[in-house]
C-alpha cells in the first residue's frame, strides 16, 4: 500500500479533529468507490489509500505513533488486501453511504410506538377557565394473550433458519456484499410456527382506551397537550408513543381575545358619554360582573384597562387584562320632541363665546 503522507491523502491538516478526518474520508470513499468507477484500477487504489489513512488516523494511539515516527507500525496490524476488507472494517461508514453496512446486530431492535393525534373542540369559556374532558382513543396495544410475542400459548418464537436471527441476508456482487431484509422472516429475525389466535401473530390488538384530558385555564386555539405513553404500543419491547391532543377554541359572542387579554365592547348613549355614567362589564364567569366608571366627555373609541381581569397564562400566576372599548351610540329614530331638543342643544353649542374685545365694545356703546 502507498506510503504517502496520510494527512495529505485525506486532505486534512495535521491537527485535524476526529470529525474532520471522518468527513474527509467519507468524501473520498464516495468519490472513489468502485461502484462509481467500474474497471478503474487508479480509483480503486485511491480508495484503498484513503481507507488505510483513515484506519491509522482514526485511532489515537496509532495516530500518535505515526506523528512521532512517520510510520503506523505499532504491532497492532493494519493494511487491507482488498476492498472487501475495507467494507468489513468500516461497516458503519459504508452502511451510511451505500446501505450495506453489514449485519451488526441479531434480531429486531426495540422500536417506540407511533404517536397519535386527537383534535378536540372546546368553548371559549372552557378554554378561559380550564376544564376536564373525557375521550375515547382507538389504538393498538400489546396482546395480553401472548404478551406481545405473537406466539400461541405453549409455543414460542423460533430463530429464523435462513438468516440465523440477524433479520438480514447478504448478497455478493464481485468483492462487494450487500445486505437486505431476510424474506423468510421479513427482517424480524424469527418465525412463529404457531401464531397467537387473538392477535394472529402480530403481538398487537386494537383496543379503545378512555382517557381524561386536563385542560389548563387560558389555553389558546391550536395548543397541543401531550399525554405521554398514550400512543401506539411499542414494537419488540419498545416504549409506547405519545398522544397529542390539539385544541380548537370556539369564538365567543361577548369577548374578543388578544393573546391573554380580553376585549369587551360597551355601547353607551351620547348623554352618558357627555355627562358620565357607571356601567357593568361582564367577567369570564357568568355571575362575575365588574363596575366601570365612565368620566364626562368620554369619546367613542376610548379604551379603559382593567388590569388582571383577563385570561390566566397557562401554568403561571399572572393574568392578562380586560380592555373595555367604548362605542357611543347614535340614535336612528327620534321623536319630534327629541329632535327639537337636539336642535336647541346644537344652537347652544354653536353660539360663539364673548371675548374680551366684544365686552369692551359693548361697554363703550352703553356709555
């Protein structure tokens, strides 16, 4: 094998980190891989050089020896006679790149169950005050008859004879070996001669679970509540998934909402706005009424703030505010007497005030 400088082969600095060395090697391995360069001895040679350099520099002890003496010979062996040796040595690298890293484990691995989603519609008041809801969720659970093994009582799983329990079989193409799921056991690593009659060998049964969902006060539309472990059952001993409850909050006929602030529109008459008045403002609870003093001369569109009378922040002690927006009503149907009074009021408001000059002028005339 080539005695070129290993750092030069990988194209990295002598102080390169382990991750930098690994990335450089992956890049070269992909570039000079025999599949991409068929019948190309030069590419195969560079492929082997890169593998030899990585084999030395990835090991801290061999790298230190190489940096000090210029050789990787530490009595630990090394070197590759064929590309097949490279695949066997660096199965994790090539498994990521080309999908044939080798059967490194026997049998199926535990897998977490799938997450479930449930959409729930609640009223505005339920979201504001918090509530509890009871729901029914269909899902798959571990079969109680066979304990999830899929085998009938008195029997058990058997290691797959074709793959030896690995769940994979190797297919050689030249000096390369590819791995694919075993067709005899479908990648499970085992077979079930006598399937469980309840779950038909799947280890899972469909059940309906009743759950109580606690909805905190102040939740907003689109909020997600996570119920851990209430999703689908895990596979091969894996943990169950989670259930996500997505909330849809209906609009309210009384309040508008701006995050945790409530907005209430109060309509008052023109005399009330001009003379001042006291009004009642509804609270979140139906029997919770608040009083608000409207000062004289209040204009339409004026907003009054009642601090801490809005919605709670979920999981916190602080509260939003209640904003009262004043709208002055304009009457649309007036009696003759009402029109007359308004005309007189209009004349009084249009009469100009007597200034100092006018008063002096009137006094001179009287003399």
